[in-house]
């Protein structure tokens, strides 16, 4: 990994940047920067959060990261390096990446140290990804009978688990939102204009997420989502109704899903339907990068993260380039073999 010319930087800043680059090489090896992916950044966070907060001072200054971790454990040091400091480290790594971008030594928009979601959780919501044991409980336990059928439950959960879409986005899906762009079936998340005398149907995703196109994962197609859409009258999930002060379509399902998971002894307030979004984010951000890997920018676009690149809806995908990238993101999402949408729907 080559460092940029930073002779114009103050001595303290120069020392800081030199230290960050040194630690990164210690953790990940002296590899070409083009080969770096989110895994390298993740490993940096994992190891640096285990070293003493005062590692740059005194007798620990010359220790390697491995030695610092052992030193902290041996001496039972509790004051470890803070997230704020690691974020500062990432800003230094981003400077290095920008330097290489200008030299055309890495692809533009591929900076794995930019817009990082520390702690592997989405900004500010405090939820966690579904652990495998709890996913097994969901799929092994029949959905309780009632107005919302097992089939609807299974497809909604299936869509959430493979796309990371927000629950209201899923519940608002209409027949006309299932579109084909250059041979790729997608969900079109866009503004909804109400039909006559139905004001509750008005909805603008820009207030919560942003208009975007979400390629439909092959597992959803295998589970019959295209046939589902073809047979729908207007909304894909006609068992749902508008309710609550804000007239949302997700309120009824969200409440019943919460009761269901509590009945399965999944009582953690950090494991909810929205947690599927974390499963998707975590999986995608741990997919190797490199020349053929997926980029942070594409993931942000796919999930419509508030800090990511906001798309302009369908138009930007018509040239095929961006669509190809986002399809690569969508199809990278995988689960263990037991996670089967048709089983969730009660059809197996």
C-alpha cells in the first residue's frame, strides 16, 4: 500500500496518518489497495477496538496491534480505543483512497472506508440482525390463523429478508410496482398517487427512504412473486388495511408479527421485522470487494440508506450499467438452506 505525498501536513497530522497506515498494514498485510474490501475495514475495526486507548504513548508505542491486544488483556485494561478515534482513522484512510482515485489506481466510488456503519447496525435505530436460531423459530412455527394468512406472512417476510425493504414499503407494493427493466424484474419504490376518493393511498417514499428500484431476488421469483403480482387486483397484499393515525398499511401486520415473535420467546426489543434490513446490510457489507465485488455505493443505493446515494427512480437504470451493479448486489444475498420462502408461506 503506497502512501500519498503529505509533506504539507503539520508534523502531528503527518504522524497520525503514518500511524494509521502502519496499523492498517499490520492488520491486513501489505496488499495492493485495489484488493481492499469491506472485510479489510471490518477487520481494522474489530482489532483496533481491542487495544488500549493510550496505545500511542509510552512503552506501548512500538508494539504491534497483536501485541497491544495481548497487553490490554494481560493488564485487564478497560479504557480501550474509542469509536470516535477509529472514525478519525477511517477519515485518514479515505484521504489515502482519494489519492489513489486521482491516480486512477482504484475505481471511483469504491472507497471501502467511506460512509462506514460502525457497529454493524444501521444509523441510529439500535436494532440487530436476526440470529440463525431465531430464524429457525420463525420458519418452524406456523403463523397463527386470522385475517392475515400464512401465505401473506411468508411472502412479506421473504421480501424483507432478501431485499431489506422497510415494512411499509413492502405493504404498499402494488401490482404496477412489479416491473421489468431490460429483462430484470424489479420492485419500483416510487410515489403513489391516490385513486379517486381514496386519499390514504397517497404515499411518497422520499419522506422515509427515497425512490429506487430493487431487483427481485431469484428466491422470491422461485417462490412465485411474479404470479402473485399477476393475480393481484391492486395491492399485492390485499389482506392488509390502512390503519392508525398515519393511515399506514403495515400497522396490522407489524403488531401481529411482534406478538408472534414474542410467543416464540424472541422477546429482545432489538430483534424486530426491521432487523431483516440489518441481515441484508451485514451480509452485503461482508461480501468481498475488489474489481468484481460489490461497492458500498451500490449497497447504499439498494437499501436506500439516508447517508448513501439517492437514486432518481427508474430513469437512471435504463442505460443498463447501474442496473447491472444493483442486480449484483441483490443476488449476493444468501441464507442457510433451511430458510425457504415457500415453507414460510406454509406451502411445503
